[in-house]
C-alpha cells in the first residue's frame, strides 16, 4: 500500500499565490501527495508545480515572476530549464515606497573587541599588508611575505600575519581609463583598510601605476607605519626582499603592542556575498543573513550588498527601499551599464545562473536574484557605491561588483568591510585577508559534506529545527565573536591571499 505524503512535509510553498514550491527531499515520479501527484522526478532543492501554468505565462515564486513557461506546465511537473525561460517584461519601479526605519533594539549597547585606529575607525584584525602596484612586483612581495610564515611570528601573538596582495595588472593601462581607476581605487582601499596595521607598498619602477601614486593624497592613520620600496631603485629582487623584511621587522613590535578594546557594533562594516547558490539560498542562509544585517543596521552599523548582475530582476524591491530617488537611480544606472557591458561581450544578463546553480535548482537570473537580495534584510537603502569605492555611509548600502566571488569580495574589502559573511549552497572555500570570511551553508547536506569549510549550518531552517530569525540571531552573535578575534574555518587554513582579485576592465596596450 502506497502511503500518501503531505505536501507541506516535503515541499515549501513560499507565498500563497506562488505557482511552484521547493522540494525539501527527492521526489520520484508517481509520488502521491495529499493535493497532487508528482508527474516528473524532482530533485531536492528544485521546483515542483503546484499550479498549472500555460505556455507564455509567468511562473511565480517568492510572490514574484521568476520567468515564463516555455511549454505548458501541469500540476506535479518538475519546473526547470526544460519548461521555464526568461521573463523580459518590464518591472514597475517605485522609489522609497517601502522604506523601513529599523527600531533600535532595547538593552545595553552591543560591543565587539576591536583595534582602535587613530582615524576613529576600528579593525577586526591586525595584519601587515604588502600592496603591489604592478604584477611585476608580485613575486618579490610573496618572497617577503614567505619570510614571516611558520613560527617566525610566534614572538608577536597580536599580529595576524603578513599578507602579500598581488594581482595581474598595473601596467599597460591607460592611466585615466575606467580600468586603471578601478585598480588604483582597489589598491588604495586595501592600503587604507583598518585591518591593515602596517603597510609596505612595493613597485617595480616603470609601471603605468607607480607605487607612489597609491599613497598620493591618501590620509592614512598616523599610527600606521608605511614603507615604500621600488625594485629598480633598491637594486633588484634580492636587495628588495632584504629591505622589505627589515622594514616589516621594524613594524612588528609596535603592531604587536596593540590590544583589542570594546567598541560599539556600530563601528562594524559587514560585507554580504553569496556563491555557489542553490534552490535553498533564498529560503535559508540569505534571509538569515538579512536578519543579521538588520540587527547590525538597527544598532547603527553598516552592511554592504553587492553582485550587481545578481540583483537584476529584483532591483525593483531595492528601489522601494531607497531613501531617495537619486540613490535608487544610481542602482539603475549601474544596471544599465551592465546591460551594455554584457551585450558588448556577446552575452545577456541571463547568462547567470551558472551550471552549478542550475544543478542546485536555480533556473533563471530572476529566481537567483530574488533569493540573493534577501541577504540585505529589510532596512532602507541609504547609498549606492561603485566598485571598491570607500563606504562612508552608515546603514544598508549597495556596491557595484561582478558576481564572480573573489572579484566581488575584493571590492567589498577595498570599500572597508571588516567582516564578510559568505552564504553558499553548493560549497565555497573562499577566504579574504585581511578580513575574516564567515561561511554559511544553505542546506544540511552541504554542511555535513564540507563541515571543515563551513562556519554555520542554515539548512536547519528547512529541516524544521530552526527558524530564519533564530539562525539570523545566531549569525549576528557569530559576527560579533569573529570581529572580536574568533577564527573562521578559512582563517584556520590560512586562506585569503590568492583570493585578492581586483576587477579588471579596459584595454591593455
């Protein structure tokens, strides 16, 4: 005798008027549910039709269109790339019609233990950074940083490490071009980052982006020791390595003498990113992160949503939260830039999701974006920034970045993020020195498979053992603990140097 299952026990229907639900277990063709029969096998995390949809009609999830049916969809069908395509219809834009001013939570002011910088900002880590002006100085920077690996820093327990921030550009660029300006802004953002307590700027000497230009006009804190070395002037690689090591050795005692002291959480800048998303991302980890973001913003802190291609299709929801039409227009302007950019490359904005995203149950960029913006919670949108631009506003903000994870997070850190939370459904192993990266799994299967690479399991929300709010509260406490010095799993593995990947744009001559 076949047992009939309850739809609610194996499918999540997120809104009453949705046409699809998300399977919380593998459903085989012929499975009888109390309200329908599964006509096609539906993998866990994928979509099951709970309403019939005619060809050409929109398919709704999250109460929004995620695409149009490319063939008739019957109740019980698996809904994915074979019967769901892009919805290119215009979305109605409203500015500031859904603004929410979050109330200040009751109780004492929440604090974290951070490093006070003389310019009034607070760091969550104490790194020496080697910022390279050009790829030609990358190997030299790594040779210097390698001298501080292993037990050599044991005498300096309050120094988190020496990180070589190397990249693939810095020369062959038109100095006034958009690409050169982005590279320069990114490098200056890292040089000025509050998690960088000491700085060595390293150049070759003949590049388009001279080492000295990375510091011109930059108002660095008075208590940040800075040395600039140019390989050609210093006498080659070996002499530069010796000079660089000597310069850093002189910095270490003063940096190690710094101590963590309590600061209000309003001094934290939280970067929000996702990668390897799946059908659960917009149901578990992303809204839980949105809850944590709201908790921080309500206490006067700052959070930064990013990945512009992954808000396409959900931008109308952000515009409703904009504090002004001008702020909302900045977001639309960046989306228009991206439409032109992708078209020039022979693509469209719906080239995203990736194959891994689709294997995890996501079909269109509209569906992916509606889940991605959940990371931003409900707070009003106070400002929109270009890539790697210094984030100075307090509250919920947006930064224009690509969806490619290392490039996106590099922009967030350059903008000043002192903690990053990274949600993932398929699994991510990203670190981002000098900022700690907290990894949150969207589903329990991924968490168990990659336990040593995940900091938190949001899959418990689908499992029914936790709620979005409870996981969001847990994540907020984890953010405070990590900001206070608690290690993330990526930091335990010393990850984060190779993931410094500035966005490269423009012609190289």
